[in-house]
C-alpha cells in the first residue's frame, strides 16, 4: 500500500511539473503583455572524472556553468514609488529531463515582494545572501568543476519560509538580512519551528572595477546535534580592461566541535575583446581538527568560455582536487549538479580527483 502511495505521489509531482511547462509555453504571449516574463537556462555537459580507488567515469550531466531552470518573474508599479514582484523558478536536468528537486516544484525560488524607496521585502523560498556572493567571489563565478570555492564551501544556496530584506543602494553599499524557519538547499521541508531557524546577514560594496562582500550565516536543524556557523569575505579588482583578480576566505564551524575549517581562494579572469574568456584559480582548505574524515584539501582549476551569441556559449573546465590525511568527502561538481551518481567521491582517505568538462549553455 505504501509503495502505491509513493508511486502516486511521484506521478503527481511529475504531472505538476509538466503542467507548469505547458502553461509556460501556452501563455507566454499573454504574460508578456501583463508584465510577466518567462525565462530559462539549459546547460548540459560531458565529463570524465578519475577518482582514486575508482575506475574513471564518463557521463553526460546538467548544470555545469549555470543551473538549468524554467522560471516566471513579474513586477508591477503600485504608485507612490512602491512596487510588487514575484519569482517562481524550477530547476531541471537537461541531460534526462528530470526535475532537480523531488521535494518541490519551484525548488530554486518561490517568493513575492513589496519594495519602495527604503528597500525591498521578500517572503518565501529564497536564495541566500551567500549564494548571490559566491558568483562574485571567484573567477569561475563559483561554477564548473574548476571552482574550488564551489566544491569545498558548504553554505546552503537557498532556504524555505524566509523573510528577506534588501536595502536600497547607499552610495555603492547594499545590505541584506534574511531570517527563516525551514529547510535549506534541497532537503525535505521542515517544520516552521525555532529549532529550524536560520539567520543570514550580508553587506556588499561595488564601485567601477571594485567589489567587496561579507556574509554571516547561522543555521539550526532540529534533526542535527549542532548549530552551523559560517562567515565569509570576498573581493575582486579589475586592474586592467582585460584582467580581474578575485580573492575570498570563508570559515565553517559547528557548535558540537565536529567542524572547524577555513577555505581560501585566489583566481584570475582574462577577457578578450571578442567572445573568449579564460579563468585560472586555486583554493585551499585548512582543517583544524584531526581524525576520521578530517584533513586539508587543495584544488587547481582552469576554465574557458566562448560566446557564440548573446544567449549561447561553449565552455570547458579542468580540475585537480587533492585531499589530505583522512578527508575524502569532496567531489567535482558545478553550478547545480544534483544527481547522486554525478557526485563522484574517492572512497580512499586522502583520495585525489581529476576532472575534465565540456558543455553547451543556452539562455532564453
């Protein structure tokens, strides 16, 4: 009986996603007239990964440079400087057409907002401040297998049942605060209780050629015996028209003493006058604890992106990830590589992983 119920629930989720896609296609022209925009990303890549202790694996996967998605967004002017808006965004896997999250239809974003001269207030499932900053912290935009920052920093990208505040631009400075009670990332939804509370605080400063950002994150989960705390800072500087340097540092701690790490990242981006961009970088993890599952790690990465048009790009990445002592939990992933079979980890303590990635990205 339980298997039948589970099967019906699975079919229901698939039908809901199919319905959303059909509505998106059928109503596109009407939405355009009402201020609602349909948009999306398809990103699919081929990869070969060699992890110590395993035979090399060759696969087709999704969401290497950008997360594949279908979305709706809208905004309405209410008068007197006030505005309302919303975003509904569903992740998908371009390699097999499946949804990226079995727990939610609009897993990436689902919020409504009110804004004005004093800033914007959003209610619903939202991206965390750290997620927005990750793309500005390294030359790889925190994506593809080449980004050690993306592969080794554990901050969740989004959260349920959130109240988010975005300040107006204060002479280049913007502030963001987010409080929530619910699940993070793609985990199953949680009860809206104080035991599942989350707090996020962030500040960013941008000036032509210069970016500075800082973020603090505190996450509680009633099912876990600890509170997770993360703090990060990052910066970038475009010192010539073609070259930009990026640097970031982030710490992660658990209140029960089972995690105490620092991650450092340094990378460079070069842009040609034409469609080519190259990125090179290093990231290193320092683990202050010892024992099972602990140890440092370091990654070297390189990435190339060639824009065939405004909407279509080819990209490639190379990565060499080294783990030390008894650590073996990291994998070479990408912007949103969620399939468990695609997250290939070495079974050996201190196991190394090498990867190559070639993909096609189209936005619409």
